[in-house]
């Protein structure tokens, strides 16, 4: 476990299955290879899972999330600001199970905005860069 604590931190996981927790501040978390767990916490964080099947949760703030290969899970709970997923693919999942929402409710609040899909939810906004709304379906989510 790498724990950032207070301040703006850079946490590097390298090889193995790492847990990185930024906590407070505007943190940068890089999982490296392996199946990593990255938790941003408070602040505007940048999370990069690296190779492997990673679990990424930005937390409070406007965060940038990148799975960088593998089957990644992007987890949203509570209030989370505007979070941008840079590389969402068919192998990845958006976990909204903590938000008590249905697929229909999510899609009612989804819109195409240029090359981005915006999911404007009550708890925050999820932006999928370089993605088409027509390609988003129930199998992309965990409820």
C-alpha cells in the first residue's frame, strides 16, 4: 500500500499488484504493470492504471482516469465532480453500483458532445473521451 497523505503526491506502483491511495491534494497515481487498485481521494487527481486489469476510483474532485490496457473497472461513488476517462474500451466497465441507478436513468442523462460522451449524473459527470454514444450499452456498466 502506497499512501499519499496530505499534499500533491506522485505514487508509482511499478510491477506487481499494487494499491495506491492519494488521499488529499492533486495527486498522480501510476500503477505500472499488474492488477492495481488506484484511489485518488480528495483533489483533482490523475490516475493511470498501466498494464493489467486495474480498479480506478478518482474520488472527490475533477479527475483524469486512464486504464492503459487490460480490462479495467472505473468506479464511481458519492460525489465525484467531473471525471474524464481517457481510454474507455469494450473490455472495461463503469461501476455505478454505489449510486443506485439504472441503465435507463444513466442513458437519460447521456449525450454526445463532439468526440466525447458525457454522462451528467446527480453525483457528478463522467466524460468518455474519443467515444460514441451509440457504442455505449448495458454491458459497459455494473449496477
